[in-house]
C-alpha cells in the first residue's frame, strides 16, 4: 500500500482518495475491512457500511465477497462525494453505492428492514472528549450524532435473522458496548484484540455480534483471538506476519 501527498492510498485492486474526508484512512477501518465476517467469499451478501467516510471498508468487502452488494451510509456531504468518486473508479462500481443519510433515518425506511446479512462500522466513539472547531471532524469522531445505542438499534432493524454486526471499538469503552448489546439482544460471536506491538497494551478490538434467538443461556462462550500489528523492533514500521497475512489480498508489496 502506498500514500502520496494528494491523499491517495493504493491497494492491489483499487485506489482510495480521502482528501475531502474529515477522518482519513487509518488502521482501524482497514483491519475491519479485512477481518469482518470471514465466510465463503462467493456467498451472495447484502452488506451495509455505516459511517463509511472514504468508502475504504466498503471497497474491501466488495473485493472479498465477490457476489455481494454493498451500501455505504454516510451523513457528511463531502465524504459522500469522495466515496462515490472512489466507488466509480473501482472495479466494483456496479456493486457498491453510497447513500447520503443518517443511519437512524436510513434504518427506519421500510425497504431496508430485515434486508442485510452484514452490517459493519468503524464508528465515532469519542464521548466527552474535547472537540474540534470543524463540524465534519466532530461528526466523524464524536458520538453525538451516532452513538452505540443508535448503532445497535439500527442494526437490529436492518439485519436478517442470522445477520452479523461487526465493528472496531476502543478497549476503554468495552463496558458501554456490551451494555448496549444486551439492551438490544445481541451476543458476541467473534472477537479479536488488537495490540500495536508486543510491548503495548491493547487499545482497540474487532468484534462481531448476532441477534439472540434462543435466549442468552444458550449462547456459546467465545475465545477471543489476538493480533499484534508491528514487531516493535528495529527502525521504522515492521509489520508482523499476523498483520501481513490478514492484509495480503490488499496491500501492495514493498
């Protein structure tokens, strides 16, 4: 993967620009796009990416799930414009589209309810933190306009009975996440803890939920996995074999 001064990131099969987006492409979203719902890649899926920004997660999922249709839902107009440009210039342009709307309003539309197999989000999760003077950046980073309860409520509406809701989330707010999941009757089916290096404590984790259909007493316990991103050795960024294996279908060889 390469980055140039005009905010362009080149992947093996597509390029993503993010100069119009308040939140730039980062590790969290790219990990989610590579990790979410690792099922058979030829399964037909209806997927929604909530708060899609530049559309990088949507494009990664379109690449992985070759029969999928991916809807990106984004509220910020410049990010919508950017993602539509990225989609149009990708080899998946017939299967990816962006809707300009709040997730709350979009999820309430009757045509979207119980229609999706996978909902993913790299959501705004800052709560009570100092804010930027720029509205678009606050939309992307702070949960005033899309909090975790909004996400679970919307996911509950649009997912099919066996659908999956996946996201990346900060370790420091795990209690909030699990409390919201319980309110909306979701249980964890997969979890991967992210460590920046072997020497650092985890700061994020990837997690997937399903709706409870048979009561929480029958939900099997899951064993979280772990991924370490960098070796922490030598000069510069040295990625681990775990990271490289997860990203091998996307990143350019250097």
